[in-house]
C-alpha cells in the first residue's frame, strides 16, 4: 500500500481522495475531503448513534465510498482517534465545570420560584 504524508500523518493513497487533513480546519483532524465532517464525526454517527453508512451518506450528501473511507481510516488509526475523542470529551467536561451555564442556573431559579 502506498502512503502519502500529510501533516505528519500517513494516509493510504487509496484514501487520499476521500480523507484529508487540513491545518486550521476542525483542529487539523482528518476529515472527508471537501467537507467539515471529520472521521470522528462519522464514527460517532455510525458506532454510537447506530446510523448506517447509507443513512450517513444520504443525510450529508456524501458518497458511500467517502463514508467507508472514513471508517477505514478510523480502524487504521483507532487508538489515536479514540484518544483524541476522549481528550476532547474531558476538555468539554472540565470547561463546563469551570464555566457553568448562566442560562441553566437562571432556568433552575425560575423553576423553583
């Protein structure tokens, strides 16, 4: 399998036309070419939300090949993508603890008033 280096990440040449890494776009995460849909977005939709590949492709006007390429890329880089997703979730949780929602607090006040 031939590989091309893009931003220090090796992407098989067969996936190059579907999966790209663009600095400054979605935090430099691998994404479907021509979109802002990341590999991790596809993984969440498919594995956690149980959407079929056809459903994902239809909902976002993607080719089946691009969705399959995203899943292939995920399985080829599963540990690093899973780690990045966990890091992102931990960041959000920490941020929410440090910066509680003023709207939630106000709604809670109104509910108990």
